[in-house]
C-alpha cells in the first residue's frame, strides 16, 4: 500500500511540475493576468479539470512560480553576504550568484521582472514577501559584520534593502545582456555570417557596473551617521 501511495504522490508531483513548466513557457509571450488554465492544460496534455487538483487558480499557480524562482536562493544568502573575506569578496560573491542564477533560470527571472509590478495582486505580494525575506536574511548577516554590528535594527534593515534592491537591478542587467546575446546568436544563425562575439564584453560590463554600485553602497555605510 505504501508503495502505491508513493507512486501516486510522485505522479502527482510530476504533473504539478508539468503545469509549472508549461505556464513558464507560455508566460514568455504574455502576462499572468492573460494566461488561461485551459491553455496551460492543453500544453500539459490533460483535461482542464485536472488543473484544480494542483492549483486553485492561475494566480495560485503564479505564486508557486514565485516560490520556485526565488525560494531556492534563500540557503545561499547567508554564505554569500557574510563578512568572510571582506566587503570586496562579499560583493564578488553576490554578483557571481546573481549572474549564475540568471543564466541558469532566465525564464524565471523574466517572470519575476514582469510580474513584480503586474496585474495579479497575490503574485505581487508573494514577490514582495520573498524580497522582504531576503532583506531580513541580509540584515542578520550585516549584524555580524564588525562595520555594522553596532547599528540599530532599522538602519540594518534599510541597508539590507539597499543591497537587495541593487541585486534585483543587477539581475535585470544580466538578463538584458543574456537576451541581447540570444538575439545576436539567432541573427547569426539566420544570416549564416560571422560577427564579433560581444557577449563576453557585455557580461564584463554588467559585472563592473554591479560591482561599482555595490561598492558605493558599502563605502556609504562606512560613513553613515544617524
């Protein structure tokens, strides 16, 4: 009996993931507010009624996508923003983490960027809550840093939000660079001609911009006076 239950549970999880993957694919071309469950069910290859065994609505599915897109990053926040190695190493780790995540999950990042200010309130709230959790985790690490250990909680949280906001901006820059690279590769394939590869130069440019901005925040906090 337990084996049968386990197989059913695995199949249920597989179907749920298929809905998430199908929705993410469809959302490359449209917003969540315009996405229909029948459309998602058709891509998965199941009856529309099967959708409700996994999600209450497309908004509920969108909230699940937010968790999938951002939830996996939480265990990495502590090691990334810890004071180990000094501020320059912290900045380098943060930029590297963001670049890796954007390259590994570009569709998720596009979804977050679009729906952060989109028309589905529950999804906007889910994104806001995830970012607030990131800020709280960064604040915990900042409280361990000798440079900010004596700051009060409000100032620590303000600084944490500055870092999180800049990380979101950096993710957008890396995403723009990745999209430009994909467009260039598509054009080269279509025209069958050799052109200089500008992707590495663009990646380096975005990295330098991100590092300079995070350094500016870091330098500012050293001279902060309440």
